């Protein structure tokens, strides 16, 4: 037999053997009724008496659990039938057990993670309780990822006889949704692609007959799949009675019919008479009409699902000794339609009816919810299912009306000193008690309460009828107002040396502050203490806004003055000769309303306070001229500028060697290249007396004074003597190359010792005049009427000139033109 099939059969036996609702009663007088252990039915609304477990699941080792001090959120959840927890999102059945109990639990959740949870309860059967049974209820929700059975989500129920250290096998099962057990259905909305199998609430009994004095453990366990991706969880409840009665084993003397109920969950039922000679029925229930004689015996053979338990036969002796007592419950008080529960837990085989039906959730159950609009007496009528044992009980439900409305006059959040306030008000009532943070305020019993402190406030309203209810809780925030303040190191400062230091002195009685500075120039800052400089002189308003909790603010402002200050500025030559005034131009602008003070330092220990001083250096070198300025309002030096000046010294003058020149013939002269300008004095017989290389052309001897200045203005004086000599000669080139290359471009005579040219003429070979001039310059460029003549030709020239002695000379010759 494979593991999957075996698991299925075991669970089916579990659903039969453990749902045995009541054990057989052999004798009314010899049966001892057992009391249920404390809170085994969760009716305390807590896990008192139960041990909670958490752990994990493994494909090889199964569910592994460890005890925890108490319920773990989202893994051990207490459920309450009033007001109810709604419906399971997968199975659409109620989360709260429909057996009429007040509380049940949820074990596990719809998250994977290979988690496992458990709850266990240990109790000892009384020594004189030879017949003892428990009824429990369960509903399950499993994802079915199609894993192997040992890997699937599961529910395990383990019943252990701790005294004998034995598992009660027919009551202990492990099953999964895919096991094919009856009663499972597939969820219509699995919230994904993985199927989800569900089983609605079902009842099962544990037959513990013959275990008197033994300690028993109930253990319910749930687990996800072992791959951590799929979930499994269950709902659990235990009945409020631990009875040894067999449903239908006793009946009322006036019943017209009886129904004997066998345990739920077996595959087959076969009912027989006392000696097994007559087949009475084959269902879970045996209906007998009319009722048999008291003391009659019936037997039921229980056939479990294959592999899930043992074939068993139960015997019931039927007695007409059943008594039924109606229990409507204690009188109730319903305030403002507050639901109250009437009656008590239902008992199988009984029929309930309440009158009147007005204000009841269901007049045909044992424990309806009542919400009457007026005080009402409800009568409960109870009969056995066969119609006998009619009994009644009455409960009074007093309906009270209480007004728990609360009104806030003012604001629920404000700052002290703001002029705002908060007053809470309720309507007049028999009793009023105000609370702050769930603590009663002594003497606060009036309809109004003025709030002076932050807190959660409400009132408890009560009436003389016994109704008492709290109002809505209102939270009021009252924040302390801060005080803004700051100091300034100096409210009036000079622009050039400014540094405004603002030291924060703001305070608040509690909490922290936020700061917002505005400096009046468009800039802001959020630090506590700040240092600020301005880009322009002027008057500025500095404002500080401090903000505390609740956006409570305060502000303070001061005015600061930034005095304008001049900026030192001057221009100076950076290269000057000794003993010459250094050209200094003061460019400082007075942008103030006060007098500017000047201090010059010339870098050699000499100073001046004039605006435009004149100063010359006596020694060469490099000096730093510095100008510092201040004003009468800002007397300290507030601006300075410095310029480096190089002071140069002149080069000593020399006498050049005498120069010999031919009378009235150009002779080049050369001065020393030691400056930037030159002047030949006098300028007589020189072509350019401001050139370092002039030409001398004269008839008499001349002594020249040469004045040379450098970039610093230093003057050097040299001398040059030019001597003249007589020499009479006329030279004309034999070849010339007209053009623009600067080499022999013009044809002209070279005269030595002549003072006048009467004419210089050029002819072509046919005697045509090509050019004529009456001097020795500039010469012929090889063009006639600005048109070049043919090259590679010979031209004839003629000249007539007068020499320095007045003698006229005539000369002619030829010159070859070529390119």
C-alpha cells in the first residue's frame, strides 16, 4: 500500500472513530459524568492552559516544533464569535466555529516558508470517570502544489496517552488536501495558479473510555510545504462538554420518535437489534418511530475506510430517562443596541425556540445575539428532537440608551500664547468622568473640560440604569511657543573688514527648534549660529524665525549697517630711471561720505600721505610701491594696492672713433643700440637724426652729440666726429635687374664729390629717350609710362654733373638690362 493511500485511509478512520459523540450508557445510576478541563474549549478567549508551538517542516524529519511562551502573531490566532471574524477567503466558510461556542482558533497562515505551528493541551481524566469522550471541530485550507505526500502542506492530529506513553492510533492522523478524503472541495478563488483544497467545519470525537486517571495530550499541528513556497492552515475548536452520553441513547418519555446518531466519518454503518438478528438501518443515523421500550439495546457496526482504523461495534442501551433543562441565561443589559448573547452552547438532539423573535439574530438556536430596542423578556422553549421534554426559561434584556457623542470646541492642535484653546464637551448625563491618557482626571465630572496639556482625552458616560460607555478618544496637541533671540558682534561695520557674527539665544521649554535666517540681501540660512558677509554696503534687516513642534513660531529682527569703504587703486610706470619722477596716477574713488586718508610706501623706507605724490629714486633696483587707504569712519586700513617698480641707471657715454667721409657722398653712421630712442645733435648733413644708422652727406667736418634714451628714460650721451675728404668720381652699374626683389632694382649714378646733377638720361638702342632725371635719385625702374620695357637689351646712359669745385663733368656708357 503506497504512503499516499495509507495517509488517506488513516484520516478517514480518524474522522469516524474520533467523532464518536457520546459513549454508551449501560446504567443511568452507574455512569459518572466528566467535567471538561479548564479552557480546553477556548471559552476564556485566550490560550490559557494550552501550550503554543512553532517550528519548521522537513521532507525527511517531518514537523519539528519547539514550545513558545505564548501565541505568536499570525500563527496562533484567537477568534471570537461576537462580533465574528468573517469568512475564510479560500473556502468561503465562517472562520468562527458554527457550533455555538464563543471562541475558536486559527493555526497557521497563508504564507509559505516551511513554517509549522502547533497547540497542545495536557489533562488528566478523573479517577472515577470510566467513560470520557471529547468532541472537537476543525476546518482546513491547503495549497496543493502536487509534491510528494511527505512534502505537501498538512494537518496532523496526535492524541497521546502520556501515562502509558502510547499513541491512541485510531485518533491520531496526518492528512493533506490532495489525499482525496471526503468533504474536501477545491477553492473557486485560489489567488494564483496553485489549486487550494478546503474542508468546511467538521466534528470528531475522541473516545477515552477506560482511561480514568490517565494523562492525555491533544496535539494539533499544521505545516507548509517543505519547499517553502506553499501554505497550509487550519481552524480548531473543542466542544464545551465532555460527556459520556450517546446521542439518542436516552430520550424523553413523551418523545414520538428518536434518532440514534453514530460517530461521523466512517465508510459504512450497519445497525442491528440486541441479538444481531434484525437489520435496523445502514446510515450514520438510526430513526425509530415510535420509540422502543426503555432498556432496548441497539448495536452499530462501524466500517472504517480501508487502512484507516479498525472494524468496531458500539452498543447503546436506550432509556426514556432524558431530561431537558432550558437555559436562557442570566439577565442582560444592552446599552445603545450593544449585542448581548443569550442562552448557552447548543446540545445535539435538542430543538430551540425563542419568543418574541424581535431583536434576535436567530430565534431557533440555543444562543442567539439580542439587540432589542426596548427592554424585553425573552422566553426560551426547548424540546428533544422527538418533541418531548418540553421546558422553558426566561431572560430579561434591559435596553438602555446612552449618548456618547463628544464635541471639540476650538482646535485640536495649537501653540501656547496663540490665543487658541480646546474645550471638550458632552451632553448632560447621569454620570460623567473625564479621562486623560486613560487615567481619570480627579473632579472632572462636568459636561465641559478645558484642555491645558497634550494628551488623549475621552469621557465615560453612565446612566442610572447601569449603562456605561466611553466616548470617542480625541487627541489634543498643545505645543510650547518658542522665544526667538540672537546677538550680533557689531551692528555697524566697515565693508572691507566686515564679519557679522550672529549668535542664537532662542529657547523653548521642551523639544527642539528649527531656524530660518534672512539677512535682508536675498540670502538665507538654517543653521543655529551663523556668520555672514555682504556684497554691497548699505543697511540690512536681519530676521530670525524659530519653529518648534506643532509649527509654533516666533521671530525677531535687527538692523545692521555696512559702511562703504574706498578701494585703493593707482597706476604707475613699472620701469623708471633714477632721479626721474615716477609717474603715479591715483585712481582711488571716494564712494563714502567721509574723507579718505592715503598712505604711500615707496619700498625704501620713504612714505607720503599726499593723494598724488611726486617721487624719484636715487638708486637703481626693484621697489614696491604700496598705497593704503582708510576713511574717517573706518580709520583702520581697509584697502591697499601695490605695484613693483624697476629703477634703472643710465649707461655711461663714450666717444666713437672719427669717421672719414667723401665730400658730399653718403656715409653710413652707427650709434650704440642701448636704448629705445636716439637724437643726433645737430641734425646737419644727416638724412635722419633720430635713427641709430643715419647717413652723413656733406662738404665740411662735423662733430655730433648722440643722445640715447632707454625704456626707463635714462639718457646716455655719446659723440661722433665725421671728417670729409675730396674725391671726384661718377659710377653707373653695367648691369641692373629691374623688379621688386630689392636687389639692383633701379638704374642710377653713384656720385662722389659732386654737388649737382644737370641731367641723367637713358636711351634705347634706337636713340629713343626712355628716362630722365636731374638728380642722382631715385633712378630708373625699367618702365616707360609704367610699362616694363623689353629685357635683355642694352641701354645707353648720359650724365652731366657739377663737382664740389664747380667743374662740370659729362659721361656716358651702356648698361645691360636683365631679369
